[in-house]
C-alpha cells in the first residue's frame, strides 16, 4: 500500500507524540521539527522500497519466459526476489 503525504504526516505525528510521551526522546526544539524529521525518514524508506519493487519487476521481466514455463506463482517469485535483494542491500522490510 502506498501512503499519501497526509498519511505519512499523521503517522509521523503519532510516532513523535509516542516517543516524547514514553520519554524515549526529549524535545529541545519544536515538536514540528521532530515530526518533519520523522516524515522525511519515512518518505525516504518508502522510496527505497518503491525503488526495490521496481528493480524486482525488471529482474522478473528479464526472466518472464522461464517463469511462465516453470509455472511459478508470480507473486511468490516477486516476494522471494524482493527478500533476497533487500537482504543484499541491507534494507529492512
């Protein structure tokens, strides 16, 4: 599921509120600054996953004939390739 900017902002706000409430993070500046940082990190990580998905699609397109001949489930193959590439690149899914 792709998150909209509004969803990312709400998520960042809730994460920020929870971090402060639990004493994990102490604010020395405005809460909005922390929320902006969390929004940026979330957006960057979502972009990394989108880029990974695009790469997996390209890999699978390159092997489409072999996959079709083998009768392999495309979604299962997608997840396997994605997991392998994520592990190689140090991306946590």
